[in-house]
């Protein structure tokens, strides 16, 4: 039998990110279709329960993004617009350094810069040199941006409640909050708190 190299981790995307294609189990179990793969013998393949949990999480994430985006579109905002406005709306109005906003929102510099340019052209934010050193850039929410997020917030909250929070008991919410906090600390331990951006 011909032995093939295992795919690189970066190429294992989509619903089966950490698992063997089709089966989600170790090669040789179930319907795994790969030839003999000697280079992945040490992988902790997902069990059926773990695979179901991971896939349900990915699908739920995609479903939530879709319904939230549809809701925000009614207020002429994208999900990305709303995320930026949330990061800016809690400050004192003096603005947030772009670098701090990037650390909180978790985007690449190029993506955030492109997003801010589009929002600035629509009158939702302003950008200006930082007064203290002249090297950094401050981004601030405008009156139009504040009006837009205030108008979108009630419908957004209703969508989040109906499709996420109200589907759980308080105990389940507490467990999920603990898990998500642990994931955030593992992946982005240096993320600044929302209250500390400005």
C-alpha cells in the first residue's frame, strides 16, 4: 500500500478541522478513506461525542453570525461595523488607539485598517493622529456612529436572546461563560478588557 503524507494542520479547515475526513475518527476506524497514514498516529482523534460537539459549535457559530448579520443589515450595519462600534462606544469619546482596538477585536492590522476606512467614509468613525506621541492613530465614534449602534442595539439584543441566551438555563450559561473565558485566555491571553480600551 502507498503511504501518503498527512495534510498540514493549516489545511484542515471547515467542519472537520481537527479530525479525519468523513469519519472524524482515527484512520482505520469507521469510514476513514485515507490510505495508510503513518505520520498522524500520535494525533488525539476526536471521539464521536467530541466530533458532534465541535461540529455543532461550528454550525451554531455560523447560524448565529447569519441571523445577527441579517438583523444588523436592517440598520445598515454589518457585523464587523457593529463589533468596531461596540469597541468604541464604551469610552469617554476621546478615541481609542488603533493598536488597542486591534488587540481587543482580534483582527489582522490590514483587515482593521480596511474596515476603519470604509466606516470613516460612511461617517461612522473618525481617525486622527495621537496627540501624545504623533505616531499612533486614534479612532473615535461619531454622533452618526453612536446613533446607529443605539438604534441597532434593541433588535440585536432580542436576536441574541431568542437564538442563544434564552435557549439555556442560568446554570448552562454559567458553564458556557466559564468555558469561553478559558478558551479566550488560552488563545488570546493579552486581550485588553473592553472597559480599558480608551
